[in-house]
C-alpha cells in the first residue's frame, strides 16, 4: 500500500438532531490516514464541546464552518480550504450534500469520497462512493458517473482506532446475560434512554448490572441521571464514553440505536436489540434482523416498555439465541474497513 500523497479534508457536521455519527465515522478514516503518516483536517459545523475535545485529542485539525447547508458557499469554502491545505481528496458525509456540491468540488480539480447511506443524493459524481451499510446495493446509484467506484457493504465499515486491538478478540457467551449496555447515540434527541431504563425495571429475576452511555450532545442528561438513580438494578452512567470497546466487551447484551454503532457491536460480537431512532436507520435495522445479526424492535418512538422488557427477558435467558446473534454479527465486520477505504484513495 502506498500512503496518501497529501493532506485529507473532511466535510461533515454534527448536532443534537444530526447526531455525531457522520463525524465519528469520518474520524475512523482520518485515523487510518494518520496511520499512513499523513494529516487530516475537518471542516465542520455544530460541534459540541465534548465532540470537539474528542477530535482534538485524536490530532484531527478542526476548522469551524459558519454554514451547514451544503450549498454554493459551502462548496466554495471547502475548495478554498482544500487548496490551502494541499489536499487532493475531500471526504463528504451528510444528507445535505448533493450533486451540485459534488460537481463544484470536481470542477475545482479535487477528488471526492462521498459517504452515503441510502442513495439520498440521487446523482453521484464522486470518485468513490462509500456505503458501509449491510443493505447497500448498486441500485441506489443508478445515476452514477461512469468513472465512479462504489465501495459497498460492511467490508468497508469505518471502525475507529480504539477498536483495532479487538479485531481478533473472542467473546464468551454466559448462560444468563446480566450485564446490559444501553447506547442510543451521541444525542438521543427524542430521549428514548429513560424508556429503555424503565423497560429494564420490568425484567425480573435477574441480578443485572446496567451501563448507560450518554453522549456528549445529549440534552437530557439530568432526566437520565434521575431515572438511573431510582433503578433497582446496579446502574451507572458513562458520559461521553471513550472506552466503548471495553464497555462492549464487558456487556453480555446491548440495547442500541441502529446507526454506525452497529458495526462496532458486530466487531465485538455483542448480542444486540436494535431500535430505530431515525428514518435513515430503518432499513439497516430491518436487514440486520433478517440476517440474524441482531433483534430489530423497529421505531423507538412507539416503543412499549413492556414489549422491550419481554424481549430482553427472553434473550437474557436464552444462551443459544445470543450465541447465534453473536456469531452472525461477527461475520459482518472484521475491523479493517477504514484501511480498505484509505487504500482505495490512490
């Protein structure tokens, strides 16, 4: 593998409603780029303090954008910064970036890696189009430039550096699952975490330990803390956790949002119950369920705590089912996706 020739520019945003997933998966690619001895910069809008600190700790240069619209001014600023940095490649991740943005970047003589989930841009002009999801398929990209290359499926899942030492780790499945990890994204804007904690209160007969990951952009931390304090199970909050591999290795079972965290869960072979927190997660959760890699409970907005409690009770007491979920999930992700994407950027 030849290392990248120049700097990498990433264009991705975050926020309470957007969440942190776009930025965090771009961080994984930036880390792979850094491993090749190169530097990476992110042009971004809406970073909260916790996420900003996280990126800075990973030596990712942060440039704040005064916009977040994916429009002409956005493209001009991206082009200007790329030229100043000497970057050949611009990585673009976000649903507000479309064909016009891609065209402007290409017309400036730059190369584009466009990270996509469900074919939202309709027309694709990028050099590389990455869809790391289990449901990715060529039909999403019928209107794609002939020279564009598609990187599709979980083989290209962008896994961050802290997970790399866990690529060959083997999970042991206990007879009864007692350690439960609750992780509903960086912001959980609809405040589903308390509902999950109330469901866990209905899981009887188990001496449970519960770890609740509360993202740095979560605006409901006070309520979550109050619900956790009243829980009968041993419940602790992990605020803006930087030790996700250790938490996933500790857990016997997780209740998770259906976003990019799924691929980290798969790498660790962690049996999972998935909730759809945003429309863009719906197909991902559905196919994960159909493939036997997780249990899909569908949209979290209509979640009945009793239904979740019933699912968790059965799963906690069914070692064979958890073993099957773990094995199937583990076949999907090997942890080398970021390197594969980097190597395609030649």
